[in-house]
C-alpha cells in the first residue's frame, strides 16, 4: 500500500496508513424507536416559560488609541474597532448577496 503524502502518522483504528475513516457503528435503535421518542409525551422535556439571556453587547462609538475591540454582530458579521476606526466585517464571497447567482442585490 502506498503512503499518504499528507500525513505521516502511525496506523490507528481510524487510519489505515493511506486514508482516514470512521469505524462502523452498530445501531441499537430502529425507526420505531425514533418515532416513539419523537411522539410519546414521556420523552418530551417541558418547554420553558422564559429563558434569561444576557444583555446584548453595546460597543462604544469609537475606541481611542491603540486599543482593539471586536464585537459580534450576528451570523458572520463582526465590528472591529481600532485606532479610532470602525470596520464592519461581513464576508460575502460572491457577486450577489443571495443563495443563487441571479437574484439578490449585486455587490458594489
């Protein structure tokens, strides 16, 4: 068997010298067990009436000097503040902000 050009580690229960793989797992539960778990009342946890959340982060308008601050905005967006600058980082790697190539606003 030829060697893996990217990995030079020892063989293990998940590596045969060439490839990584997941070991097969024997399933103990079948479809009936999944349906019973999903629909029987005794398996359901009660829905909480309220969930306490911490207050959202409120970044300052500007950060002075060589200070650095990174605030999470949501999804993949961050606000980077340094040297008095505010930089919004929201990566979109396509021409349009859309799941397809033709609809949605075109990037400027």
